[in-house]
């Protein structure tokens, strides 16, 4: 989590990069499910770290977008309320 915070503050990733980072774990899991292949502990660790960073960045981006949208909506509602109230 600390790595995700540092990366988000230093240089936030785009949504596409977040999804790409998460795909490594998803692909490894499906490969194990559909074939006789079994992942090693190191591969699980690395794909887990990539997925965690991608998921954290995506969640942080989502929260920031939601708060920004809510703030803008609140400003619009306040302006419309003031116009209607004043007459």
C-alpha cells in the first residue's frame, strides 16, 4: 500500500496502465485454471504486487473523480438555488 501511495503522489497512472498492471495476475490465474501450468511463488508475489499497485491507483483515481464530480455538482446546485431564491 505504501508503494501505491508513493507512486500515486509522484506520478499517477492512467486508467489504462492500471488495468494493464492488473491483467498480469488475472492472466496468470486463468492460465493456471485452464491448463496444467502452476505458478511459482515468486511469480505470484510479482503479479500480486503489480495487481495491488494497479488496483490502488485505480481506486484512488476513482475517489478523486467522484469527489471532483460531487464538488462541481454542488457548485452548480448552489448557483441554481441562489438564482431561484433571489428571484
